[in-house]
């Protein structure tokens, strides 16, 4: 007799040990933070897709460039974009056809103290991911949730089913996962900003790509 676990979900992960790349991205995120006039805020504001020019609110809730900039199309991001795409393809190429894969969207999020992001998934993409630029041990975890958690909690097994997975990210951690996989981050309890960049990937032949003037 045996039990066969079914339907695993891939979470590709590795550390990118490239301090120069991290430093380049850190500088670009700081440029965005200093120059942005309107930005989406995260934490409790995130569910309403709240966009503001109120700097006090930005500094309190945290900001994302998701609504104001697509860094995949910005010339100043081209170098890090290209380097990151190489790392992503190397990470997943054993399991995925990466030839046509490209960024559909690339954005940064800054989490000040107490900022977090509620449970969400990434719409209209094939694969998504996150690259951690500045982290602290108390800077917040990422938790993935099995979208079938409710159904799986219905059966009368002896143990509660494992429908959540949490990890504590460190600088240079690169994660890639199916865009439909719900995830959230817990509050940043440290006094330093947590900096990340996130991305959605799709194939160049996808009709959605036509609306973006992506850099070659
Ligand atoms: Fe996300």
C-alpha cells in the first residue's frame, strides 16, 4: 500500500550571486522612488489599486511601480532586464520552452516598516516571479497558498493538508512560479526598506505583447 502525492506546483528558486547586478537594481529603484509623482501604494491599499501623489502615504504604506511604469520598456532598465532574463531562463529551461519567453511587465516594490502585500495572483501572464534586492531577517516572509486549499480542507484526513508554504527571502533570491499561484508577504518588521522587483513573463507571440514597445 502507498499514497501517491498528486499535482505538485513548481516553485523554481535559486540565489543569484551577483552583487553588481543587485547594486544596479538598487540604484534604479532608488531613482524611481525619488522621482515618482504618482504611485500605487501597497499594504491595505493594495486591494483597491490605490494610486496617490501623497508622499506621506507612500512612505507609510509602501509603493509599487506596477501602475505607473513598466520597467521592461525603459532604456535605463535594459541592462538589468537582459541580465535577469538570462538568469530566469537558466533557472526554468529544464522544464519550460524559454525561446520565446520575455518580460510582459517588470516592476519594483518598496516596503517600509510594517508594509506588506495581501494575497493575490498575477493575471494575464504565464509565469511570474520576484527578485529580492534588499531584505532583512525580520523584513517579511513570502507565503504561497494552494488555490485548492478550501477543497482540500474538506476531506477527513488525520492531519491538516499542507496548503501553505512560507519562506524567508534573502538578498539575491530569485523565485519563478505559475502566475495563477496565490501569494502574499507578511509585514516588514525591520526598520529598513525591503526592495524587490517582480515580473510577469509571457511569450513574444502572445497578442498582449503587441501593446508594448519592448526593447530588443
Ligand atoms: Fe505578486
